[in-house]
């Protein structure tokens, strides 16, 4: 969570953004993209929101190493799965260099590497 009050507040803010913003947007975009006959309105709406959420993360991570600006936290962990699988929602991480670099740092964590090895 972070030791300083601001880092704890930032952790909670970014965690809440994931559960209320990135997760629903990416999940819905992926859902509507995978339909036999995708609905252009729904895919456009949720892909646009997913992109906006990724842009927020890109902006933040171009200024700090971790979302709470202090250390790797639950906020980073919560966002990582969606960011790692951005293609599911029709997003291209090549457009977000700071976000891609952040995801790479998380992928190199020992615990993350062990977990991902079970799925890759």
C-alpha cells in the first residue's frame, strides 16, 4: 500500500480506478469484439474507454515508476493482467511506451514470472 500517507491514498485511488474503469472497459470491449457479429456501437464505446484508461496509465507511468509513486503495490498488480492482455480489448501497447515498460518490469518479478509460466 505504501508507507507515506500520499502513497497509500494513491494506491487506493489507482486500485479503485482499475475496478471501476480499466477492468470494466477492457472486459466489455473484449466481450463485444468476440461476438459472432460485433456491434459497432458497443465495440467503439468500450474500445474508446479502454484506450482512455490506458492513456491515463501512460500519463502516470511516464512520470513515476509505480502507480503509487513509491513502490510496487496492489494497484500495479490489479492493472497488470488487463494491461498484459490489452490485445483482447483491441488495444496495442506499442502506442504506450511507458506502460509497456512498466508491464515488462512487473513481468520480470519472480512471483509474476512463476505465475505466468503456468499460463504461457
